[in-house]
């Protein structure tokens, strides 16, 4: 069982908390997460944003990050 502890979307001081949106999507079955403005809008227009997710995966903390327009995404178990 994965427990998402934090997710943010943006760049530097222009980052918005996306934790609740990521948790909802994960609970709905989504496992691959891309950096898009769909999560919390566009916190830094004209700048390349990043989605980062921190989760507890069975007793250890793990994190992942993906840049806007990257197709790899953050894959959660």
C-alpha cells in the first residue's frame, strides 16, 4: 500500500500543493503521473513546471519528479 504524503506542481517559489488531486487520482486507479496544468492550474505561466510526489511505500520514503512535457511520468506502485 502506498501512502502519498506530498505532491507539488510548479517551479521554485511558484509551486502549488497538488497532494489532494494526486491522492484522488491514485485512489481512482491512476499510477502514472505527468506534469500538466490539469492538476492545479498554471502556477508559473511561461516557465517549465515540475510535478514532484513523495510517498511512503512500505516503511520507506520515496520521491519522484517529472518535468512539464516529459512523457516518462512518475510511476507509483
